[in-house]
C-alpha cells in the first residue's frame, strides 16, 4: 500500500524519461497517475532537490491549512466566531 505523503494523497518524485533526463512529477499515491509535471533535469541531484523543495512547500501549505482549521475550531469551541466587518465608505477625491 502506498503512503500518502501529503493531505491530498499525492507525492513528488522523479522518473527517468526515454531521453535519459529525470522528470520531476507529482503522482497519486494509490494509482500512480501523474497529477503534475514540474520539469526535466539532466542531473539527478538537481531533480532530487526540486522534488524535495516542492514536497516541502506542499507539506508546509498543508500544515498551515490544518493549523488554521484547528485554531478556528478551538475558537468556535469557546464561543468565538469570525465577525463580518464592513469596509468604511471611501472618501470622494476632492483634489482639484
């Protein structure tokens, strides 16, 4: 069974293409279908670094979303909810 490396069930990796270059792709964990292709690299080190950076950025975004949801849930649990605030009316431009 494949591991879900991110909250959406995808992961970044590299695969060797017919031309010998390493393509950085995001795959679905269960089906290994391509979700996104980032680019191709001649050097494996560059491809690994790109995949690692993309995975880190995606993981960071997932963590921020989970943390934000947890904070909002905790605030709602103690009776604090967001309040809609209307923007002030804009002042007309009085320069002549």
